[in-house]
C-alpha cells in the first residue's frame, strides 16, 4: 500500500500526517475531558442540573475516545500526545456551554475530515472507529445546543 494517496479534496495525506492530525484530535479530547469534568461540577442553578449530569457522562465518553485515538496513533507508529488543548473557563454557565458547543463543532468538522483521510489511505477500520466517535460527538452537540435553547448548528454548510 502506498504511503500516501490523494483524498477527495485532492490533497495528499500520509500515515505520518494522519498521526499528527490524530494527535491534534487527541489533545482536543483531553481538553473535552477536563472541560466536561469541571463544568459538570461548577454549573449552578436548577436549569443546569440536567445538562450538568449529561456533562459527567460526556467526560467518560471523551476518555473512551482518547483511548481509541491513542491506540490508532500507536498503530500508525507514533507516540500519542500528552498535552491537552487549552480549556476555557467562565463564571457564566451559558458561556461555559457555549465554549463546549464551539469545541464540539470543531471536533465534528475535524472527525468528518479524518474519516475521509483514513479512507483515502485505505485505513477503513480506523475510519470506522472515528465514525463511532463522531456519533458520540454529534450527540454531545445536540445536548449542548438543546441546553442553550438553540438549533443544532448545520456544519455541512461552507
């Protein structure tokens, strides 16, 4: 199997580049674990109790994602990162939820691209693993948009 193939956008991905991108995704998962852990504990008020409980569940799911990504990065012959992306905090509960929603939107965009890149390399099992993560991330996006009283963002545009 060649080391790199053009993806659907015509750009070339290699196994090394895919590992780098997955490490960025892993850093984003660490960020989500930290954010969901903290936010779930500091959200105050009756209107936030339901989403606070959901955020605790999300934290556990993000840890599972991190483990999956770490295994895939190792499979590609690289070392998984140990550094999270920065976590934003706020005293305002709506702002915290907004930070989470923006992060989920970025994560979904990245995983959609990652699936295409995996498939371009012929890494179909890895693409399937990322698809399963994507299902969880879209559920998180729905939960957060609902908690904010908003429509779920349409990330297919643009």
